[in-house]
C-alpha cells in the first residue's frame, strides 16, 4: 500500500505542478494584459481599419484609372494609325505631283527650248534658293513659305490650273 500512496503522491505532485504551470502562465498573460491599455489597442485597431479602407479605395481608384487609360490608349492608337496612313498617302500624292512637275518641265524644255532657256536663269535661281532653304534647318516653315511666296510672286505668274493636277488617290477612289 505504501507503493500506492507514493504513486498517488507523485500524481498529485505532477497535477499540482501542471496546475501551478498553468496558473503561472495565466498569471503572466493577465499581467501582460494589464500592462497594455485596452483603449490604446482599440485605437490602433481602428486606425489600421481606417487605413485599410483608404488603401482599398485608392486601389479601386487606380484600377479604374488603369481601365480608363487602357481604353483611351486603344482609341488614341487607332487615331494615330489613321493619321500615319493619311500622312503616308499625302507623301505618295506629293511625290506623284513632283514627278509630274519634273515631267512637265522636261517636256516644256524640249518643246520650247528657246523660251525655256531664256527663262531658265530666273527659274534656276529660284530652284537654287529652294534647295538652300531645304538645307538650312534653322529656318521655320513659316519663313520658308513666306520666302517661297515672295519669290514666286516676284518671278511672274506661274499659275497652273488645279484640274490638270488631280491626285491619283482621288481619281482611283471615285
């Protein structure tokens, strides 16, 4: 029996020890709870919730902004492609016009060689001025246009009828 008493006393000691350990940990946690002010913790939690709500709103606004920018980018890129194709078409038209002008100059020089050679000194000076103006990058396009206009008006009337120079794109599409 004495063995049973010794086992019971060991069990009761272990049970008390575990109770003492539990009660010590509970006492420690309770002392920590009393160290921190409950109102401060609630204020921190409220502040964190408020910041979370602000971050969620900001995130939603950024998502909406990205969606809006994506849709506008698509529209702007379509418009840009239209403008690029329009400029390419204009360039082709201008190349065609300049080719026709060169052809007409050549044809006129062959048909009316005497008149063309007499007036060539005036036209060659104008052509040289235009080439020099193209080489000078410092002049603005308005200055170049003003120079070309005054040079054309001072050299006499060089009018051409608009119907003789129809662009190929308008005659092909019509």
